[in-house]
């Protein structure tokens, strides 16, 4: 992913490629002191990765991002930094909750792919942030990890056809179409425009009330940095507040960086 606000802080960090195609040879080539990775991807290469102490964690779905961050912090003796960063995140969550008050808002999360629409449920990264701030989800997206696995053999989302577009409705809809490469992104963008012009899509309550928001690829990430960017979207869209004024993002250097993150890598979702 592209992190423009952190560009000056990543000199000397090697790019090992997208998560789904990370090269074991590339990992070995950087001569690491410690290797941390997810077991489902790297357990088969564990012996090869023994060039350095290797710690693997279990990761069921992207909603477990805080657990992964805590694991990495413990492995690198950075528990204090983790606690500090989580305190900042939780303070912003409380800021949102205070401004939201007793209002009940159902948030729908939709990703447009060239071949399908995906609804992101409780066990997903963006949904974890939505749940933290106290926003609700439509019944169609109220699946937990076990429920979604049983119903759809999936962990974070399930696909719907245009005929079932009513499942995408909510008081507010967040939608994005970022993809792994330029060609897929172009296809998804074309699909998005077709969808936005479709009468079935136009019939949704959130569309008629103009409560649809197009967001970037940070909604499919899995990290504290991206969680703060999702909070920014929630502040500006759901509350109609400027997050820089009411609860600043600690990873934004200036207001010109708002919305600067875009997805250019394949995600595990």
C-alpha cells in the first residue's frame, strides 16, 4: 500500500512484495534478525526461514488486527509502544462515541469487484473499527466469523448478485473498488459506474438520502495506521465533522495528506 504521510520515515525498508506473493528468497536476502509471519502462509517454509528466529501467529480474519499488533509488539519488546498507540486509538474512538451520542446508525460496507459485489461482515477489519465506535450493521452483514464460515465458507465477506442488492442497504453505505493491479482496478471502476447508474442501486434508501461514500483501499487493510484512516472517514461522513479539528489522526502530517492512502497490493481478504 502507499503511505504518503510516512514516506520520509521508511528509507532503507525493503519491499518484499505483496502479501500473497511474498518471496521467501527475498526475505532471506535481507538477512533479518527476526521473522514474524502468519502460519497459514509460512509454516510450509518454516525450516527455510530458520536463518533467523521465526515466530508465526494464527490469523483467522482481518478483524484480529489488534491481536496481531500485540503479538508483534511482544515479540520485539515494544509492549509499551503498543499500549501507547492503542491508548491514542481508543481516545479517538471515545471522541467519536461522544459526538455520536445516542444516535443509532447502521453502516453498510460494500466492495465492488469486476465480477461481484462483496458485503463485509463483523469479522473484518473495517467492521472492527465500525464496531469499536458503536455504529450498527444491517442484519445482512451481522455475521460473526463462525456464522459466516458456516453459511458461506468465507471469513470476512460474502458475495451478492445485483438481484439481492437490498442486502447492501443501510443508513450509510461505504463503498470502494480498489484492486490488486491497474487492470483489475480499471475493471472494478467500470463496474462501479455501471452499478451506480443501475435503477436497483438507485432504489436503496442510503442512495436516495445521498448517504453513500466512496472510500479508498485502506478499508481492506489490517493495521493501526489504516484504522485511523477509517476513523477519519467515519468522522467526516457519519458525523459530518472535520477529524483534523475534533480528533486528529496521529499519522497525518498535515491536512493535505487526508485521504492519501490507496490500495495497490493484493489483500488476504
